[in-house]
């Protein structure tokens, strides 16, 4: 076994619970618990002050059995190989649960994008992509946005790759601006999927989504759009926290106005008509639905015992540690795991990749209808598995995912 850190260790624990139930044979077990390829690159950049800085970047292709590696690129000071490897493994299971023909990958660059100018950000993006260029491509590995990366950065990824191969290649990356081969609905996709699974969970657990109370941790692309769409179907968003502070209004926050506030102030803090609250208080609220939509390791045994929500929908990747998850499940909290709850981002990335390769683009209605169908298919497959094996939804999602990847691994056989 290769050396690994705590986040990959958490992924392994989750994997093992499901693999044991599946009676997975040792050979496939070993294959599926090793990353296929881990790339580390150094990216020297000339900063605006004339000095050279060197940034470390990673791209991990965890498994490519079902198709090209697929997964985002994050820019964050805390990026490390353990994190990127765990996230690439989660992408593998996510794509399999979503039933789309992709393997799993992830990339990251250690940097603080808030301190970089636009020119530095572009230079860093282009250099990082140039360093991993032989490993990516529409048939090999297709990056996308993740924490602190956006459509503009994806446009630079697409351009750098296209310049290298000598022709425009839109399908090398997803989450692009519409004008250069992006898909309608992609930006809202992850939040839309979170809304869909929250709605389906309410039906399953037995409460009305209309009037249901919701607390959201994180107000980036995933948190803000989940909140907006849930409010749109009648749920009451009572609390939101972000990197700087939080706001609470038991009568419900006006999410559209909150989004406008954040566009101006970069934080929810100071939003009129709401009380301040911090992260620890948000987790303790007596709400129907709690949505962690920030970073990993947010719900631990330090705060899980105080959680009172009926349903936890993991908008972020890896927000709950394995012991906290066990505790919540035993207390009867219905947890919709990340690899199911936020899979609509990559599902719509798949739609974007299909449209780019086809050269024929769908209407927003077509995208959203197909997404609704795919998310309900995935949710029902996992729920059915959870009931059949009498396990929690996370173990069930892993059972569905591992089974799909293992079946194809067996059919393909071993090379050499
Ligand atoms: N970064 C997103 C995720 O973690 C989307 C990945 C993609 O679209 O490839 O699922």
C-alpha cells in the first residue's frame, strides 16, 4: 500500500465498509484502493513585482476504468497530495454512482488566489496546464472547476490546451463560459442537484419540503444556488455561514437579496434583517435540513452530537468524518453522501462534454430535464440499495459505485 494521509484514510474506511458487504475479491479490492497516477509539478511564475515564485500543483488520476478521468481543479493554500488523491477517489465513486462514463481525477495548486492578480492567476493556470498537458485531453482526463476556480480559469485551460495541440479543443475541460462550448445549466448544476436530493430526502423521511427549515454552511457556487433553489420550492433558509461570518433569521432569509449582498461585500456578514451567528451555532440549529457546502472535515465528533437536523445533504466533498457519520446515522439522521448529493455538477459536466463532442447544444430545459432524471435515478438506486442491505446511504452509494467499477474491471480483465 502506498503511503497515505488522513483524508485518503477516511475514503478507505468508507470504501472498506461497502467492499466487505460486496464480498469484493482481494485483487479488485487492491486495484480499486490504489491511485492509478499521481502527478506533482512545479510552476514558476513571474509575479507582478518582477520576482519569480514557484507554485506546486497536483493532478491525480485515481481510476480510468469507466472512461476518461474527470474532476475539478482547486486553488487553495491547504491543497496537498493526500487531499487531491482522496478527492480523485471520490470522483471515481461519484461518476460511477451518477452512472456516467468517466473515471475519477482531481487537481490542485497550493496558492491563495485572493492574493493573486488576474494576470498572475492566468499565468499560474497556463503554466500548471502546460506542465500536465500530456496527461489531459478529451479522451484522457477532463478537468473542471472546484474550490476557488471558475469559468474564466476553465477558458484559460481550454485555450492553453488548444494552443498546444494546434486546434480548438473545447471538450478538454468543462465548466467553461457558454461562448466557448460551456453548457447551459452547468453553473447552477451542483446546487440544483442538492435541491433535488434534499426534496427527495424530505419525501422519504416524511416531511413537507414546503416550509422545511434549512441551514447552509458555505455560500459559494454550491451553497448559494442550493439555498436559492430550495427557497424557490418553498423551503425556509434560516441560516447561512461563509468564510467570514454568518446570518440567521428564523422567519427565513431572502436568498436573492443575500446573493446580491455577497456580490457586493464578498461575505454574508452584515446582511440587514438577520442576526449574526457563527459556524458552531449554525450546526446546532433545530432545522429540518443541514447542508455543509464548504470544505472537508467540517462535521467531526466535536460538533456532530449537537446536530439536530433530520437530513444532512453533503454539498461539499468529504465534509463529515467517518466517526461523525457513524454517530449521525445511529442517531437516525438521514445523510445524503457527497458522492450522490453533489454529483449533479459532474453529471452536467458530462452533458457539456457530450455537447462539445457532438457540436450540438441543448436548451436549458433539456439540460435540466436530463439532470432531474439522472439525479432521481441515482438517488433511487442508492436508496434501494440502502434498504436491501440495511445500510446507511453512504455505504449504499459505495456499494453501487464499487459494483459498477468492479464489474467493468472484471470484464476488461488484466493487461499483461
Ligand atoms: N468539482 C466538482 C466535483 O467535485 C465537479 C467536477 C467535474 O465537473 O468534473 O464534483
